[in-house]
C-alpha cells in the first residue's frame, strides 16, 4: 500500500528540523517528541508551557525536562542554558541518562503508554511471575532513554530465557549493547540473537572436542570457535583430529597452533579426517614411486658402466 500526504492538510503545517528524525528519533522518548512538536507549532504563544502541559497532562517540571532534552541536543535554544551545543552534539550517545526513573515516574509512564503497559504484561507472562519495581524501572528506562522498541526488548528477554541467563542485569546489558550498536528493529534483533546462538553452539562443539570443562570461553577462544565452526565449517571430528596432532607435538592445548593446522586444512579444502588421510596416502605413494624411480635409474647407470 502506498501512502501520501493529504493535500487538504497542506494549508496548515509547520517546519520540523530534519535532525530530529535523522539523529534523535531513536533516542527521544514519546513525551520528548510530542513536547517538541507542540512547542514548535505554538512557540510564538506566550502560554506554550501551559499548552504542552494541558495536552500531555505533564507538570511544569516535566515539560521543562522534555524541552531541556532538545536544548542539550542543539535543536532548541534556551536563554538560561550554559550548555555548549557543539560539545553536546559530539557526545550525544554518552548523554543518555544513566539514572533510572523513580517508582512513581515509572508507574506514571506505564499508565500513560499503551506500549509500555503491553511490555510489562508480556514480560510478566514470560517470567510467569509479577515483575519487581526495579525491573519495571529498568524496562521504562530502556524504552525511554535508549529508544528501544517494545518488540526488541521482548526479543532480548526471550534470548535471556533461552540462554538460561534470566536476570535483569544481563537483559539490561544486552539491550544497552544493542542500542549502542543500532540494533533497533525486530529483524536486526533476530539476526543478532541467531549470531549469538551460533557462537554459543560453536564454542560447545570446540569445548566438547578438546575435553574442556563447561565454562564460558575467553574472547580469543570464542573468536577461534566462530572461525573454525561457523566460517570454516569444521565438525567435531576434524577438531578432534587437529587437537590430537597438537597434543602429540606440544603436549598441551594450544589454540594458536590448532588454528594453524585448521587454516591449512581449510585452504586445501579438507572437510573430514578421511580427506586428510587420503591426501597423506597419495603423498606417501608418490614419494615411494619417486624413490623407486631414482634407484632404478642408478642401477641402470651402474649396469651401463
């Protein structure tokens, strides 16, 4: 379906800075955006604060906080502001509020937002229990301060459940990481979760092949696991084969040494241990033939003499 602006609405409109959409739409909360729209439309009205307060049911303090958000990002000017716009714009990502809302603020936001109300209901269903005040504050904070859509937050929670890491500190860490890496759509979140699943599976295959106790991998170990399993496509049998060679040569697990072996096998196109054995047999057979030929030539030369 194609959409277009109703021509009848062109008789009355106001200009909106493109930066609001291009730079700030993902980080600004629902009330911050609504406040800006009402302010721009009514900025020449001396009662603009009252207009915003009445339309959005916000206190004077809340209206000021919403407008200050846009001052800090260089969209609005304030006579009482000493903030240097250039510095603020340079550090927009770092200026996301680190303080979570109070219980009263969180409850008020949920009551005023159908999306947040829906989010808390879904989370309680997934957890099979009521969510705590701290968890409610975290959900509102992720939604308002980081601009993550409800479905993306739900995806992060489902990932935590599937990973058996169901604590809100982990969920918060995942969501903040996604926001900072512009993972803000359901499709992007699904791709990231799939990537995390493949990484976990890769490490489990490596860990099993090398006889490593169940534990989290280091960053380097995870990098090698992703490379060997997800990039090169090696299975457990190939990893065991490389591991045995490494142990026989070095008497210990050496990921760097094993990586050299697997890189050479990948370059040669080996997919299973039988490929390597077949190649070795062909090489040995070729060497034997070459050796026989040289000896035969020597014998003939001796006979000639």
